[in-house]
């Protein structure tokens, strides 16, 4: 499973980017900080997708929102659909 964490801006654009890659996702809103400054953030969780695709999505979100950096996390997990 992968998680992209980024500033909460242009959320509709983020969702459109995910849709352009035909990805299923879960989006969480929260509070985070970047370099000591508190900000609203979103975390996007993706499963059953390649690391390459997630990196492409993360780069698109970063460029689209003109951000210096966004966080990409990878978690080992076993997923079943029931």
C-alpha cells in the first residue's frame, strides 16, 4: 500500500489526477506541518498499484500544486476484497 501526503489544496485537481490514472483511492483530510508551519493536509491511500504509477501520480500532484515536496510512503500489506 502507498500513501501520498500533501498540502490540502486543489483537492478536486488531486482527485482528477487520480482518476486520470484510473486509480481507486481513499482520501483523508487532516492537519500536518511542513518545516514547522502547521497546515491542512490530505493523505491519499492507494493499493494494488505499482510503485512507478504512484511516483508518477505524486509528481503530477507536486507539479500541479507547485509544491517543493510531497511525502510518499510505502507499507507492506496484504489486501483482500470481501
